[in-house]
C-alpha cells in the first residue's frame, strides 16, 4: 500500500505500555511516543517526532569495556609462571623472541614449553613412504705393496664419516704394527707389539678417505716392494666403537655406542708407556670366583690371562658402558670396543682338542685373531687374503699357515698346536665375517613437516600404542625336522613389540632335555632354562632360535648339543608370548651392588599378576612373584620348594602399574631378565585355589590355552598344561614341569575346560594351597607400537629422516619430550634473554616459561578506560546517532564487594568514534583497591545498550 486509510491501526508504545492507534488519530501522539516500524526485515522503535522524516537506526549489542589487563589484576599477589612470545633463535645462551612479552618477569629456572605452557612432546604427521637403505661395509682387507713414496689405498670403506680403525703390518719385514684411528687422527700411531706411547709418524698414514686411506713414505707403512697387510674396521652398532677417556684414581664407567655388551675390549694409554689391556668375554673369572677378578691379557705380550686388572669383568659391562679399574689421574687412553652380534663379529672361546677342534662362528669368517688364555702363547692373526699369519704381539714377519684351516662356517685345525689347539688349553678368539656390513637402515617420508625440526640424531622414537587386537599367545606342538631349517608359523608377530618363546622337548622316552627360553630383548642365540640356575647360555649361530618373525620363529639346523628344541622326529611344544600392553612385558635391567631394594620401570600398563625374574649373568635361582602371595613370599621357578617368607628379600614391595621393586637377592651388579604377566580376567588370570582331596573345578571365565601351577604351602613341582596335548584317554591335558628336564607326564593332573580348569587328585591335595596363571586359548591384545632410533636429524624441508628399524607406512612417530631447562637468567634486553646452565636445546617456534613469580596489579595511574561498540557503523541523519557514553565506576575492598559508586562520567565526544575504541579521561584511582566499571551507549533516537562489569584491582602507586 502506498497510502494508509484512516482506519489502519498502528502499534504505539507510551511509557512502556503498548496501544493500537488509528491513522486518523495520529495527531494525538506525543513527541516521545514510540512507533514500531519494520524496514528490510529489521524492526525499529521510532519516536513520533521523527515519523515525518522517516525511521532511524539502532545500536548493536554487546558493548565491551577493556582495561590493560582485562581484569587480570584480580590475581595480584597470587603466583604464576610468565610465558614469553615465540622463540626465534638461540645462540651461545642468548635466546631471541618475537617480542618482549613477559621477558622482564622471567627468572630461572626457565623451561621450554608450547603456546599453552605445556612441555613439548613432538608428534609427527603420518609416514607416507618407507625406503630401505642398504648397509655399508664395516670391515675390509686392504692388502697393498709399498713403494717408498706413498699412495692411496682403496679399502672400500668410507673413513670420512663415523669412526674407523686401520691396522697395518709389513708381511716380510720385521717392523712394528701400526694402528691408526679417526678419533685420534692420522699419523698418530700405536703399536700392539710394544707398550710404548702414541708416536707421531709424520709421513705414515696421512689421511683417511671416503674409500680407504692415504700413506706417505714412512718405511713402516710404505717400504719399497714389501707386501703389507692392512685391516680397515669401521665403527657400527654391535660391531665396534672407539672411545677416548682420561684415567682416574677410581673405577670408571666409560660410555660406548655398541648398543650391546662388549665381547672384546682393548685399552691403551696414549700419553705414556703401559701395556695393552685385553678383555675377552670368555676369558673367565679368577679361580672361577664369580664377581671377583676377571682374567685379563695383554695384546703386546704372550703371557696367559691373569689378574692383571685394568678392565673389570663382564658383570661391570653393559650395552651402554664398560668399566675400567683405577688407571691413574693424568693418563689418557683409547679403547677399541668390539661387539659380539653373531652376524658380523663373534667373540668366543673353545677348549683345545687337537685336530678334533672345530669352531663354528655361525658365518664365513674373513679375519680371525686367536690367543691361548691359560698358557703362554702369541696372538695369531689370520685373514683369507694371505696364506700365512701375523703375530700381533711381535714385529716378526708373516709365518706360513700349517695348522689353521678355514671353513665356510668357522675354522678348525689339522694338528695339535700349542698356540691354537692343544688339549688342556683354553683359547679365545675374535672372528669377523666375510662381507661384514652395517645393518640396512630406513628412510621415512612424512605427509608434512609437523614437529620434524624437534627430532634429532640419536633420539628414540615410538609409534602410538595400537589397540587393534591380534594374537598374543600361542601353544604350538611340532616335530623336530633337523638338519633342515624349521620355520614355525604360529600367528604371533614378534617384529614389533617382541616377545618370549618357551620351548620344551616333551617326548618322555627319548631322554631329558632342558627348557629353552629365548626372548627378543636379548636376541637370538641367548637362552635361559627354567629348570636350572645357570646364567644365560649362548648357542651357535645356526642353533636354537635363529630369527623372530612376523608370524612365528625359525629354528636353526645345528642340533649338536641342542637336542632340546629340534631333534629330527622328536616331539616338542612351544609357547609364544607377545609383548603387549595389558598382557605381557619383558624388561632387561641392570642392578647395582649393595642396596636392599631397587626400583625399576616397566611397560606392562597394568599391575603385574606374576613376574619371573632371573640374573642372566650369574648362576642363581629364578625368583617368582605371584599376586596371591604378595611381595613377602616368593617362589623359585627352578625348584619344587614351597613359598619362602615372610621376607622382602625377593620383592621389596608389591609392584604397581608402572614399577616393580626387587629386594636384596638382587644386590649384585649385573643384568637381570624380568618377564611380567598381567592379570585382567579376560585373557590372562593369576589366582589361587585350595585342594579338597578330590578333583576340583576352578572357574576362569575362558578356556585356557596355557596353565602354570605351583603348590605353595609345601613342596611340589611346577605343572605346565596346554590345550595342544592330551592324555591317551583324551580326558586330561598332558603336563611338563617347569622345574624339571623330564619329558611330559600323562597322569591326570589338569584338564582345561571351556570356562575353567579341573585339578585332579594329585593336584588337589586336601587343604593344600596352589597358585596358578592361566592364559586364554587364542588370547589377543593390542600392540606397544614400534621403537626405533633416528640416525640423522629429521629434515623439515624434505620431510625425511633415516632410522634404524623399519616403521610401517601410515604410522606417526612420537619423539622424546623436550625437557629443555636453563637454570639461570643472566640478563634481559628488549626481546632477548641471556641464559646459562642449560640442559637440552632451545627450539624456534616454542616458548620460554619462567619460574613462579608473584603477580602485581597495575599501578593506578597506568589504567586507561576504553570501550568499543561491537560493529555499528557511525551514521547520521535518519539512522541512530550516538549521543554519549556513560561510565559507571564502583569500588570495593574485595572482589566480591560490597560495591560503592565512585562516580558516573559522561563522554559526550563519543559520537565521532562509534565504530572503535575511544579513551576516556580517567578519574583518580586509589592504590591496592578493587574497582569495577561498565559503560552505556546512549542515542538520541534509539534505545541504549550497556556492557557488563569489568573488574580489576590496582597495584601499588
């Protein structure tokens, strides 16, 4: 409609009451009466006096009031940790930030955090590609002929990266052996045939190259027309490390990077005369006194190994350090630390037996050094390039081989030889494999560069725990198939989290054989026996379990002395336990000497129901914790004795979901293996029952695939029953005994039923107490996730990093938490902090958080009141026009009031700044007082809008 009729009604508001008024009565309106009008879908209230000129606009809500601290002054007197702006860079203790936010308030210790004040744990994006990088050669035989002038020798070894050792000796002239390493540098010579100090031969080995080394005219390495033996070794995990250290007047733990326990160590003083200390893992204890003095030899001498000191015994060496005696302050040393990985290098021993002596290295050896350890004899060095041998402890020329015989798996002898194979003599050797090479590594590519700048070489990274349920336990019966390899497929993936395999020869009429327990933590070749107290045993490289696979394990074909796992035609049972959260965990720990209790972490993620604990370096009983006995009673897996206690010598306190504490039974320094079983009533249950004198059903809630029981109030064997083996009648399950080497027994001890197990007469003695652990047939569990080590810094530009172990595409990596702390803040200038006593690295993009300080309120004169309309465009004419801002200020002695009005102030110049913040001339404020303020926007032609209160507290004047 273009023109209203007289009878059209309008909605009118007067003094808060609404009316309907006809168009013909509009003349009766007062100027301040309001009319309701709608324009473009928006409703307005318009004073009647403006109807003739058209409708006006409106004011948007809300209105906000801001102070310098947005009310944070309420926390004055309280503590907080000031947080900087983002880190830009760090150099020599000077950290540069985006700006100076809070820097004046930061005091030490200051730590690195993310934008939310949390310590950063790097988490990458997903892996999109995994590329295998072939390993590099780590040993090569580089024979050459001298020319009196010098030459470059191509050994095929890159000696410009990492650490390398080069050993040179003339084969035809009686000159010294010459040893060089990249750690000490070229020309610096040591000679194993003397006890002399390091000598600088300026024209000997002059440079290490990317393919070998360069020699000058020095006669010991370059004599004209002389054939030289040159052995080039390169450091690699499990193979070799080279370290230098300063002597001390007390025993020292010297770090090494083998990643495994040393097999052979040479230590030589470089700044003075002193013999070459030679440690070998098979040399033995003096007088067989375990934990006493280890027998040590001298590389520069022919004497037998004896209590010479210098290097401690194997219980003092770990995969991270070796231990030396007090070698004297002011002395400087170099150590060549050889591994014993069984693939590239083997450090072993054998008794002499003349031509019947056969040594199996598990690989085709390229280089061998042999020494009789219990009698006078030279150190003999053989390599396949020469039809002769050299003596490391003499300058003699090469001697023809007469007794030593190479084979594809080791070596043997064709006669008696005092230095190699005499009856009644013991020998130690170091053998290096043909084509010895570092393991393959893997290059990972990521979706993007998220957190890659925080991942550095040497970091240990993990993939997330995988909750997908896969097979966690298998009982697998098989027949030995030697001499052929035995690949045992059982559905258990040992390649991610790892696990334990427990083997037993069960055919009772063929003899008694030890149990064989091998795990992925110690690796192939090492095993323990549940029925014995012996230390960890080593089988030959092609015996026992030769690999842990993604679907089971592989057995070797060498059954000489190892009939307890694969003798052709014999029956065996294998139990495989996968390391998985909430199911099973393995820990290899190092105990210290002396303490009554020692606490260690575990990764089970649950409170253990049972633990099997055994020194792997010492002869000693297995200790068993069971939740039904508590920590004050313990059992021995290799004994039929009842529970021992009450005492805390085995387990000082009950385990938790993250830790366990051992007692004084483990107060010798050494390696200990711990197998931890959970107790969840779903896949695994640890419980107890009391015998009745009659067969007894024990409820489980599932069908057991494996059952281990033990009487605790008196003696009784450890019974193992499984779902794979039945008695002749088929009504009960056969048993073997964990503490005995006997074959299986078909008596009616236990029957595994669908939801319970039944104890027979012999295992339900009236009043007797028993403990058990039962694992569900077909038990499943999640996955701990993979673990690997970074071999390079992660590259955020290429989105790549090189790692030690393969990680599946699609996984993400979690790096170590960045616990960077600087204990001291020396000074602050603008946007920089100078810090000292720093642990860790400061990374760009993260933040600095200072130590706790007391918050101060703003001074009364620093407060500026500002407000902002939330978006209405400043307009004039027909639309709403801002007339003023009205401020209301109140004060109180506490944040909760009561409040008193200080005053109300009008800012009449506000109409020019309706779209933004406008400062207001401040009233005088008192110090250390609570205030609250609000503002109201008023308009001449629209309703006012008002903010909420903003509360703050002033500080000192």
